C-alpha cells in the first residue's frame, strides 16, 4: 500500500512538474487545474491496475503529453527522444524522397505542390491530392512530420502511396495505388522568362537557403533583357525559411520599411523585421500572384509588398500559415516544439488561419487586390508544364513550351501593361465576387427550401399513414348498438 501511494505521488508530481514547466500561465486557474490533474492521476492509476493487459506507464504518460500538445494546434508537437535527436541533426539539404511539399489541411496530409522534375511530379501527383496511406500505413492520425518521414528513404528504394483526389463534383475519390522510386531531391527553386511587352516573369518554387541568390541572378538576367515590369509568381509556394522571405522583400522595399513582425503572449516574442539598405529594384512595377497553395514565407513576401504599396496582388486568398515554433529540450532526451507567436503583415493583419474553426474560413491569409478564380486542377496544369524542363548532365536543359491557359497571369500582365487600370480591375473583381456570393446564397436558400419542403411532405405522408393505421385498428360498432343509436 505504501509503495502504491508513493507511485501515485510520484506520477502526480511528475505531471504537475510538466504542466508547471511548460504552461506557467495555467496557475492562474490552479484549483481547476489541480482537480483535473487529480482526475488524470486517478485514470492513469486505474488503467495501470485494471486494464486487461499489462501497461507501460511511461508510454501512457507520453501519450497523455502528446494529447496535451495536439490539443493546441497542428504545428505544436511533443518529440520523442529519437524524433528530437533527428530534428537536432536534421541538416539535410539533399535527401532521398519523392519530391512533394505537404501541409495538413482539414485533417488530411495534403499535397501543396510536387517539385518540378521529381518522381512525384513525373508520376502526375497533383496539388490538392490527399495522402491516405504510405506503404499501407494509415497516415490520417499522424503528425505531418511523421508522415513525411515515412516517405523519405534511401535513393532508389520504393514507396507506395494511396491517395484521393477531388473530382468535378468536389468529392474526393480514392486513386489507384502509386509506387514511386525515391531519388535524391535537389529541387530547382527559381524559374524565369521574359514575356511580351518586356514583362519579366519570376516563379519561386520555395524559400530555401539558396533562393535569394537564385532570385538575384534571375532578376539581373531579366534586367539585361530589358525588363520594364515584373510578375512575381508565388502560387503553390508552401514557404520555407523566414530569412529567405525577408531577403527577397528587401530587394524591392525602401529602407526602414516593415516586412513582417511576430507577436505572442510574452513581450520577448515580439520581433520586427525591417529593411535597412537601399533596394536593388525600387521602382520596377510589380504584380504578385498567389493562390490557396501559397503559404508561410510566400504570405510574408506578398503581404509586405502589398501593405507597403510596392506591388498589387492577383489570384485567390492564400493558405494562412504563419506561426513561430520554438523547440525546447525536455528531460529524458525528449523535446517540445511549441507555437509561441504568429506573424503579422506591416498593417497588422494576422496571416495565420484557424483551421479548426470552420466559421473562420474567410479569415487569415493574404487577400488579393484582384481576385481571379482559377480551378485548382486547371491552375495545376500551368505548373505541370515545368515538368517539360529536363536537365541532362553535359547536355544542358530542354525548355518548356508554356501553352496552358493562365487567367491569373493574363490579368496581372493586362494591368502592368496598361490595358486595364488597377482600379478598374479591382472594381470588376469586387462585382464578380458579389455575384458569386449572391449565386451561392441563392443556391443555399434553394437547397434549404427543398429540404424543408421534402421534410414537410414526409411529415404529411407519415401523418396520413398514421391516420390510416389508426382507422384500421378502430373496432367497428355492433349492428344492434347502431340500431339503438339510430332510435
């Protein structure tokens, strides 16, 4: 009995220590918290003593800690000792993989973009595809990093994916299993070309360590070719390094302009990122293209250029992912990755979207100045063209022929070349948005009315059946009784 009490006290002390260490603000509601902790200890003890099979207390506590952290958001994570060790040692720029950038959307591991020229890209994996199983392992309940780790492996090894894709009716249908051979992934990060009317076009795949350098090279080449305006394409760009985003914004913004700032509950988590030196390209007219696959660093750059009046933004509302995680070591070799702050644009707009609250679907992200609706399947075809760029050692590269329709790019070029003013484009965009909203509302009301009518009809039919059933069960009066009543 004594050892049992000691065990109970030890577990309780450990949990109090954990909560007190990681969540000191919880002490404001100490009484409630302690009651809940006592309940937790009671459950843990009852499970340990009565569960049908022998349990591992360490694993149970580890699972409870994961539950605490998973309750916060999709980006905070409790790291087991092995995971924390790998995170600390994760300096891999090149790795064996299949070449896809992923995010967790609506609870599903979702493809934001396949990397041009990689196994996934060549196999036709599309942005928006959901990954359901990796080598027959269900990833629906996995953290994003865990699912990614399953897809990584030695170059030349194979991995099987089970995916689903949205059809024309907006329903996800499971695709045939896809087996890919892993390869060494060294992705291209920048593609550029000159469009008619001396409009430079620069597509940034992501913000990795060497992105700013590649962007500078591309801009210098475009300038030599006579660039008079620029389209910066950040569609399907899932982000990357903050330093990369800041360095690219500095190329276009004037000195001492705000790029982005972070803010959390603690004052020390407030941090500003501003420009300092004169920009290399202070005056070139600019348009930035974004869509629902633009996230993180892409949103920081587009938001900074938009808020400072340096560029106008065309496309669709961005993904809404811009939070700061801090990694701290825990006892026993474990670690904690915790969201401590969010990113805000220079004007104070919160970029982060609350994915768990469906009522806030229209909040967060970067809202374009000119909205152009482009179906994801069709927009993806624009970027699938980069698959035609083939690099062969010793032979150079084969250029792609860009023939897919791209109304987002077309609209940006129209504005940059003066075929339509920005104000006129904004007005038409707002009118189209209002019409879509009204049409959607009308369809919603029609559906609601149809459901109401159907429910009323069903109730009427059920009432009619009930009356008929009651009439059948009602006993007939005897003839003699009827005669008496007649007299």
